[in-house]
C-alpha cells in the first residue's frame, strides 16, 4: 500500500482535473495510470509457469527452469478398465497421511515402463535400450513466465515462446483396456535405477499418425509424432 492519504490526494487531483483543459486532463489521467501500474508491478507476486518434464529427472536449467521435485511416472495398470486415466508424476520419496496397510480398495497405481521395439525415435544417450525401463519425471517451474503448453506434432515453439524440451508423444496401446492421456516424453529419456525388469503396470508406446481424418500428406502414415513443451 502507498503512504496514508495518497489515494485521497489522487482523487483530489481527478476532481481538480475537471476544470483543466482537455490536453492537461488527459496528461494527468495518464500520470495516474502510470503511478497505479508501477505500484502494481512493485507489489505483485509472480506465480510462474509449471509443467511436468516426462522422461527426465531434472528440469532445463538453461531456460531458467527450477526442479521442484523428481519422481517416477505412474498410472493405472494397462489391463484395468477403471482407475485413473491420466499419468501422475509421483515423488520418488512419498509422504504418508492416515492409512490402513493391506488391500482394501484394490485401486492400485503402478510405475510406467517404456515399450519400444523397432520404432524407437529417442536419442538413447542416457540409457539404452529403453525397453521395459521404468520411466521418470520432474516437476518444473519457471518463475518469470506465466504460461506453458505442450504442442503435439511440432519440434519448435511458436515465435516469442521458450522451448523447455523436445520429445515424442507417448500413450498406452490402443488395444489396452483403459484409455490414457498423451504425454510428451523427452527426446533423450532417463530411467529409474534398477527398473529394467519386465514388470508391466502402465506402459508407454510411441504415437504414430494415421491418414484419413488427419490431413495427409502434411501428416504421414505411420510416422512417430514429435512434441515440444513451451513457456511464455
């Protein structure tokens, strides 16, 4: 808040401005608006943009991203019809509230494994092969930007947007019992240590375009779709 009486002083100026010529009146109004804007900027608390970086344990420091926590990708089992349909980035070390050990609800959440066979577009610098590895994730925040979005089918962000990471679109398999969301998995993914066993749970497959209702030849039949996460 400004000094006591400041608002009243400004109101007096506005009342007096009714007697001023139009040019001086507009200049006074602009001065008041500038004062209010500066006061707002000095006192506003920036929320920042947040997003999940799927497939990596850390956020992109080069863009100013802050890692809130690192975790493991999780979802319902690929064979069930119910449960959650979206993916979760579970913190690597959980915190427990009130609980009853045992199997009461059977509403399980599982880790997610990469399912990659002949169609593997990933770089493979961090871990190879990716097949059956447990997927990781990181929760990220950009303090000085307020918007974030994932663009499927693009590798580059629109003009005036910052590229946080590039990757490939992944989801569950179309023959699985439940539906899932599409996520953008980093182009050079990592995996959770000692998670290479074929334990299943949630499963990630690359997503390919299919001509017909999608406009081809812009899209190509059977081609893996890239993606990019952007902030502004």
